């Protein structure tokens, strides 16, 4: 399975019976990352899959945080 998106990581976790949805996207990404860590430590997934999943999750988290930061900056600018 070639993963490219967070959805692909979710499908991988689903194969192991893990479903993550808290309503907080960044929180979900952090929980998924912890689940991926556990799967790797238990040797249920290969190194390449582990690394790619971590990369995808971290990239998405960074993009969300950047979007939040930009939105906050934009709101401050409007209120001045």
C-alpha cells in the first residue's frame, strides 16, 4: 500500500482496529502518530511504512498549525 494522504494512514490504522476521531484535527493527528509508533514498536508495520506514515502525519499537522497561525494573524490585522 502506497500511502500519500492522512486518509491512507487512517486506512492503515483501521486494518489494526484503530479508529481515531476526537473532533480536534490536530489531536487526531497526534493520536494517530502515537498509534503508528506502537504498531512499529510491536513490529506490526515495516520501517518504510512507519516512516512514511509519520511523515504524512507531521506534514499535515504542520500545515494545520500554519493555517491557524495565519488566520490568527489575519484576525489581529482586521481588528486594528
